[in-house]
C-alpha cells in the first residue's frame, strides 16, 4: 500500500501507542509468538477498550506494506478471540470493518459461533457457507435449522445477513484476484501535467482571467490607474532614498526601478495568492472535478496580464530617454514568463502544504518581503557586481537567485545593455528553474489528493 | 461508452480522512508530532464500499449525519481519490451540492452561468445556446444580472441545478439539493430528473427527505459508519431506516 499508510495508528495515550507498536512488531516478526501477542492485546484492551479502529489499521499495514497476510490472519484471530469474550458488539463491528483478506477459517468459525449465540441464525448460515463443507459443518447446519424452527418470532438480522454475505463474497474474491496496486504518480507525466492543463482548459482560463480583471477594480473610481500608481509611487520613493543616501545611480535609474517593481509585484501576487489557491477555492474544489492547478494558473495568468498592462506606464520614460525599442524587447516577455514559472513552481509546492498548515502563507509573505530587498528590484544587478560583495559570494548568489537574473534580463530589453555576469549564469538560472519546476510538479501530483482532504 | 451497463462501479473502496482537531493543536504538540509519526490520526470515512449502479437508474443514499454519504458522492464525483480499491466511472459526472456549484460571488448570475458552465465542461457555444433555457428553468429572470452574493440559498441552488441539468451529464450526483428549494421548484426539478433518467442519465441522490427518495428512487443504499449496511429496494430500506 502507499507509504504514508505505514504508520497509521489511531490511538489514545502513549502507553496504548507503545502497545500497538509492540503488537505490530510481534506480528510482523517471523518467529511466531501468539502468547505474547495475546498478552499485549489484553493489556491494550485494559488501556483503551475501543481497540477495533487501531487494530484495523495495524492489520492493514501488515497486509499492504509488509505483504504478510499470514501474520495478519493470526493477529485477526487473536483479536476476534479476545473481543468475542469481552465486547460482542465491538467484535461484530471489527469483523465487518476489517479487511476480508485477514479472515481465515478459524476466525470465521468464531464469527459463526458468535452469531449463533446471539441468535442471528440467517447470518450465521451465510457465514457457515464460507467454511469448508465437512461433517462438522453439516451438523452445525442442522443445529441452526432446528433452533430456527423452535422460535415463534425470529430476530431481525437483515443487516447482519447483508454484511455476512458481503464478507463471504469479498473473501472469495480476495482469494481469486491478485491485489491491484493503486496507480502511483509517474514522474514524467507529472511534469507535463501543468502545461497540459493550461492548454486543455484555455477557454475556461481566459474566462476566469477576464473575470478577475473585471472584478478587481469593479467598485473603484480610478480603476486600472491604480495598477500604475503603485509602482510610480514606489519608484519616486526609492529615487529619493538614493538621492539622500547618495548611493551610486546609473543612467536609467527610474526606468530600471519601475520595471523591477512592476515585475516583482506580479511575482509576489502569484506567490501569495498561489499559495492560497487551493485553500481559497475549497468551495469549488469540493464540488467540481477539476485539475487542481487551474486556480494557480488562473492567478498566474491574471498577474501576467496585469504586469503587461502596467508596463505600459514606462512609455513616457522611454520617450524621455529617447529609447527606440529594438528586437531586444522580446526579452521582456521571456523574462516575465520565466519569473511566472518560478512563482508557479514554488506555489505548486506551498499550496499543498497550506491546506494543512495555514502558517505557510504567513511564511511566504515574510519571504517575499525579504526577497524584495535581496533581489535587485529597486537597484540593479550591476550595482551588486560593482559593489563591495566578494566574487565568491556573488557566484553563490547568482546560482541561488535566478529571479535576479531574469529581472536584469527584463531591463536589458529596454536599456539595451546586458549585465556582464557571464553567459553561463543565464544557463544556470534556467537549469535552476527547470529542476525546481520538476521537483515541485512531482510533489504536487503526489500530494494533491491528500491536500484536498485537509480543506 | 454508451454500451456498458454499469456507469458507476466501486469495488472495495476505502477512504481515510485526517482528523481535524483545529484549536486543540498547540505549537508544542505540532513540534512533537514531527518526531512521533504515529501521532497522526486518521479515521475511516469509507470502509470497503461496493456499489454498482445501473445505467439510467436513480439511487438514493440514506444514513445518519456523518455516516459518509456526502463523502461517497465526492468519491464518485472524482473529488477525492480513494486510498484503496477500484473505482470506475464512465461518462461525465456532475456533483451538485446544496449551495450551488461554487459560484463567484461578485459576478452577476449570467456571467456565472458561463463561468461554472465552462468549468463543468460545457463549451462557450453550448452555453450560449442554452442560456435562455437555463435562466427560464431557474426562474431567476429578474435577478439574473444581479451579483450572486445577493442571492438567497434557494436561488443559488436553483441556478446550480439548472446549470447542472442543462449540461446534460451522464451521471448526476445530488447532495441535499431539494432541502432548500421551494415547493414549486422541487416539483419541477423532480420532473426534470425523471426526464433525464428517461434519457439514460444515471442519478445518485443524497437526502434526508424520505418522501423525496420514495418518489424518485429505484433503489436505496443505506450507509452507516462508512459501510454499506444494505442496498435494496426502496420500501425495505426506508422501513428499516425509520425503525432504527
């Protein structure tokens, strides 16, 4: 069975937990020690009388992760023996809830006796059919039929009849067919999943993006202008700061800051809203069968469109500097897409954890705030290179922070000068992105089903 | 696809859920649980469900609160993947829960028809073709251009049901849909369901309203503690359910 099921013990208290673990270890070991197991079971029962749930999980672990059906069967027998003396209701519950593979002829006999004792005659007849037919069973059958005749009004045991017949058919089926394994996630198919989803659902995505854009500024007077006001205000602030600190500035400083801030705000949006994408769409996710990436892709698409609209705000600056865009302008969309893929990859990872621990979004908020200062957003990469940073650190920095490189790539689309960091770093940044994307996609497809359960 | 007799087959389906003990967890406990893996608690929402539903039949699911009815519907609808067992669903499935299909609150009803219609698998032209029909059936003519957040729960359910029906699903899963609508809408939707069943749609209904189930179902599945206690003809199951 799946690996996460390996240690699923529902239990109460440490002592009970220890006992469950002990029972599990005793059962899975090859040296057969039924006395020790029954002793441990008895003390577990004294510790916590509702043992059926935790024992069901233990038996399943034996069957599915240890592939040890014989051990499971003998443990099952021990438990049924104990419960049939101590707590009959729980015993019935246990027999019908547990995996039918664990029930052998010995346990079935106990189950039969228990039903017979409680006058569930029809159900016990069905259980008797599951046993091997011999003289003993023939006699038992006669006994049942005699007792059935003896009573005027029979006890209603329709539910037990149903359960018993289900159990017997399942047991027969389990003997016939081999275990089919749940389809595990394929690494390669998880990689193409996200692009595939964005292609297949392109109509829906475009509609969702249009909705987001129209809802965003629905009740505001300035509307779309707000998208420009924010980077403008921040740019002016940082220009002032640079003036006061009299730090080194380059020629195109306002332009560079503005491009940096606009792209970074898009990046931050994908990260923040993307991390919450599963959580905040729980209503739809619990009702409609959808690929779970779709909300993240919607957020990313909205952010990309917003950035491409906001970037129009630099047109006056282009006129001011008398920059004529060349073919290099194509670098801007490339850089933007690379940044978006980076943010999507990280969000694929964080969104699945966010459903279980809501702390993740707070952490992401802090990380983005810090990342803002550690990435050349309101300064340029050149300033870092020409600054007081030793070259070894710079190499590590450039390997670890591909976004810094993408930002300078986006800037060079307009300002026409490449930052001299060496070509290999461009390739390293793409490689970094690729590895990150692979890992995060695999994580997502492996954990999405579990994450949805926490919604 | 059209040929097979059982569009819904579940074989020994098991689903475990994590315990939501929100509020009880402290940082200390969380920290300790990193080291003690067996501290994780799971409970069994569905244990060994076997179910076969015939094409073009209406199956009702009854059971107490928390017995696993809605979870079962979600497993059939493909929202939760079972931890174990085999599940085979043929055709497109639509799950309709009591509060609509997960609408976008700030948008008017008409835009939501397009949005949700697209999400449940209709194409743009299909929706445009059926738009008037959907609005007509939902009975929301005067409110269709008002934002969804102003709708009452009954109105949401009506719109949701209307969209779901007109997308012509092969399998329709209804989770307590009839409890919110008014009498007239209930009558209309029951009729619509029977109409759809004629056209070979398979329907699974969860409801506490036994009268409704008696009216429309062919067969009833009685669930308790995540197990199917019985799945028989409706009269027998309802009698048993009421007696217990």
